[in-house]
C-alpha cells in the first residue's frame, strides 16, 4: 500500500490526538504553571507529530528515521511531564491514564515504523 502523505500515517494521527488531549488536559492547570508544566507538556506533545511530518518531508529514509527518534524522545519527555504533574497534584492518575496508554501504543508504533525503514522507502 502506497502512502502519499504523512497525514495518512497512523503514528502521525495518534500523535495529533495525543497533542490535542494534552492541550485539553492543561487547560485546567493553574495560571502560574503557564510557563512551567503547561508549556512543557504542550511543547513536547506538539513535537511528536511535528517531527513525524518533518521527517517525512525530508524524503530520505535515514532522515525520516532520525526524526522518528526525535518524536519518540519527545514522547518520553511528555510521559515524564505528565507523571510529574500527577506527583505535584495538578492532575489525578485517572486524568493522565488515557494519555499514557496512548503514549505506550504510539511508542511501539514509532519503533515499528523506524524498524521498517530499512526495508522500504517512506514515501
């Protein structure tokens, strides 16, 4: 199956969903966290689909793989910020649970996609 756009990639779609969920979650954070965890969570979340898209746009499997690695690093950063938000009492475990579940699936998908790059061109 030929993929014509990064927007068709499940990893990008899931990354966009996760970023939107992170924005919704942080809307309830206190204003004094705007330049703290709110900003960090949003930045890390946005970085995931943005790096997938940028890597795709490089039109080179090696470059795409590096950007997938960056996206995966941002994903782990996001997980850490979410867990810290829970530890400091900004959110409850049940509020971040669905985001962490999505992050786990996305991490596996990013790894699988990266592993497949040696077998074929991304676009």
